[in-house]
């Protein structure tokens, strides 16, 4: 089954702050206008992440390169930060490690403790380094690359056999180095920002080396893209998510949006979504006023024992988005015997998947009993097609939400200012 949303617990029939039938009609009209505006911007080429057909040739280059790599690698390391890393991390958590494929590492910070420990574990002569920076000038990534390059050169190893760049097609320092030194380089389309880039070589190149089914991921994303090509709110899953969360914030004061997967393989979709939602929507709006919700990552059932108390009885400024899996491909049965204590005898002969699902449903019902809203997103399984659906669904929802908040979801001026100030501080300290 395709991805689906249960929004019943966002409605007035379930919670006092929910959507009434009259308001639903108003929201449907509003979304129709938003859909038209986004469609216009898409036709003008603003949303490159939706242009999967245009990226097909580059995806084929990725798959060909991974299939005919210069050598057999035991490890593949992604050097990147933010949108250049979080998508690869989400894919790695979803699919794990396969036999006979390289181990996939993602270095998404410049903490020397972590990076030095990884360097000490790797055999450089059997490692490929994927250096990801759209601008080609990300200071954290270039600093990491310089360290790796120094070790490779000192060991007499070929840079072109052990390094590949993912960057702007034309501009930036990495593109210039690639041209000068014959280092393989893959393109991030100019109209695709970092946090929307998981379906470009930013995500597909490490996925291909790790043995993931890139074709199925893209197919699932395309199916979701086609499905969202409608202004009918009830039939557009990304529109439904964006509209309900925007309405919860703007009309019910629920400014904190908790994203809570009940699936360990999907746990890192949550921080990926947090960046997507926060960096895209936390802006100054068309009237010059601060706008945007506060996303929060959680994990079920673990955070039932940490955040649930706050969600139940704390400030009523939160809405919870549960993410569930319909089919647990790998499940474990609890023995149907007296070895299971009588206190939990109801678990005899039941599976851990059943327990996880029961916990998710119980948490949602508990929130409703306290008058707290939530919705549930369900994917069929943790397979490549379903993950492609999910990632595209969340990216499209972010663009719709940007239109509703009347902000540009593509820029990040606050982030750029912090980068500039850090650079200036380092430059002053060397004078």
C-alpha cells in the first residue's frame, strides 16, 4: 500500500483544538491556492528536487561509477555537514549494511575526537572518500578533506582513485580542483538546495556504493510526486501534512511539531526532517515578522519514557506526528512459555513488532485522552520504494508549508550569517 495519513486525531471530533468541518472547507480552499502557487514556481524551475527526469542522466552516472569503481573498497566515507550528510545517514539507518558492500560512514561534524578515531580505524588504501559540498567552499568539509588528502599523499596513494566530489556543476573550489586534477565529480543541480538534495548524488552516490536500490528509491519518489499533483487537499498527502501542521501552529498555538518514528530503521528520518522543517520555515515572512514552527525529533517507544510526560501534561503547544511501518520485515517472537514472567503473560507468543505497534497506538490514544492532537504517517515497509515515497512526501510538504507561512523555503540567511561570523573570527585569530 502507498504511504497514508490518519488525521482523525487532528479533528474537532477528537480534540478540542481540532479542525471543525467548516474550517476544513476553508483549509481546502486555502490549500488549492497554495498548490497553484507552488505549481507555478515548480514550472519556473525553482524546485529542482522535483525534477527527477532531469536528473536521470546523473543518476545513471552514479550507478555506473559505483558499479565500475577504480578498485574494491572496504569502506566509503561521506564528508559533509547538514543537508550534505543527514540524507545519507537516514538512508544508512533505513537499510543498514549488506554483505559484500563497503561499510558506509558519514562524518557530519568536525569534532576532532570523532574524526581522529575514524581515521585510525580505516585502511586508507581501501577507502573511498565522498566529499560533499554544493558550494565547494563549506569550511568544515574542506578542512576534513585537507586532512584526508594529506594522509593520502603522504601514503603515496592516488587522490583520483580514493576521492570523489559531489558539488556544483560549474562553480566552486571543489569543481576547480576536480578539473585540474582529474578527480571524479558529480553534480548537485543549481536549483537543488542541500536539505532537498537526498535524491541527487548527495544521497544516491553513497547509497549506490552501499548496495541500496537507488532505482526503487527514485521510483517511490516519483510516485509520490505524481500523487501530489492535485489541488484536492484530501487526496494530496503532502498538502494534508503541511496544512494540518500550519493550522495547528497558526490557529491552535501548537508551534512545536514532534516527529516520532516508531521504527529504529526510520529513526534518522527524524533529524533529517527537523533540518528540513526548521531551516526552510524558520524565516522572516512577507510582512517582515518572525515565522516558522519548532520541530523536535523523538523516537518510539524509547521516548515514551522521556518525552511523553511533557507531551501529556506540559504546555499544550505541541502536535505529534507518528511515523509507523505497516509490515515489520524482521520480527522476533516472545517465547510462548512460562519463562515469560506472569506480569507480562499477555506477551507470550506475541512479537516485538506487535508490541511496538501497540505502544504507538496506545500513545496516540493517551494523547487524545489529554486533549492533545496527533497524526500518524504509515509506510508499507522499510524498503527502497517506500523510503523514496517518504522522503519526497516530506520535501513537498515543506514547500507547501513555506507558501502557507509566506516564507521562501529555499534560503537560509541566518545560517549564512553564522558561517560568515565564524570565518571572520578565525581570520582575525591568524592575524
